[in-house]
């Protein structure tokens, strides 16, 4: 072989090596960018899940308040602080203004031996809670069953994840409490 043929081959090898090096570099850059994008997606999904959990916990706390009052419309709008591990969220729970449905509780569906049913029996003397045969009258009692909605929402300041939840609750209230 001549000296010129060897030099040409060495130049071609250098050119092929440079092209392979550029291709490998591009693959590494693509892999790093893809990994960063996937990491962001996973982080945002985790933030969304934590914000959702915080919203549900805030609704649970308000549901406990609702069970402690006679009139759910008295529950004001409030901010509830919820911690889900290292992150704390401030969830805004709207005032309970949405009463969807109400229906009277019939005396015949009450249990005379149950402490939670006793306030529902009529208290007037001419309105006997138990009839002579031991059965309960079918007319409406002193209670109603109402269905209300509790709405809450939070926005995560780090990931901008926004969660809104609406939870229904069915409660027994005195007959004087009306849906508004």
C-alpha cells in the first residue's frame, strides 16, 4: 500500500469517530432532558396528590363541626391548615350555603330506645310518640334529614397544583332548620 492510501483511511476513521462522538453526546443530552422532564412530572403528580389529600382532610374536619351544630348554615367560610408530611397547605372551605334536599323523618322510622332518635319525638302532650298498640305513628317527627354540600379548594404554591373538591353530607337536623 502506498502512504497516501493509509493517510486517507486514517482521516476517514477520524471522521467516523467524530460523528459517533456527536451522536453519543446527543443521546446523553436527550436522556438527561427526558429524565428531568419525567422527574418534574412525577413531582407535580405527587404535589397534586398531596393537595387532594389536604383538601379531603379539611372537608373531614368541617364535617365533624357540622355534626356538632344544629344548623349547618351556621358553619362559616374558613381556612383550615393541613400538614401532609413536610408540606403544609391552607385549604379554603366555603361556607355551607348549598342545601340540596330535605325530607322529614317519620316517627315510624325512629327507635324509641336510641339516644340519637329521642330528640326527634314530639314533645307535646297531645302528640304521643308511641301509640296504644306500641307502634310509632307514621307522621313526621321533630327532625328532618338534609343533604348539604361542602366545597373546598387549595392551590400549591410550589407546583401550582390546584384542587377543588365537593363533598356531600347527610345530617339529621331539628324540623325548624330549613334549606335555604
